[in-house]
C-alpha cells in the first residue's frame, strides 16, 4: 500500500500558496494583496517558507496518512 497523504498535501498547498494566485505576501503596494496574478522575489521567498512550514507540520508533526489500494 502506498501512502498518498504527503503527496496530496504537497499538491494542495502548492496550489493554494502559489504567489499571486489567491494572495501575495508581501504585495507590491500593501502587505497582503489578493488575486493580483503578479509576483516578486520577496513574495516567492515568503511563500516558500510558509509552504515548507505547513508541509512539515502536516506530514511529520500531525502525521497525515492516506492509503490507497
């Protein structure tokens, strides 16, 4: 049996935390901008740190497991 939990969590977080798709921290004019479809180097760095932290929490600390097959 394969454990699909980390894969599904990583894909969902990647889509949700893509800079500029839903929100961008820091924005170009404000701290948070929503749906502007633009990005910057600083926002990529911030979103990467948030992504790594949440992925670590969900896969290691909480231990989400989804078994298929």
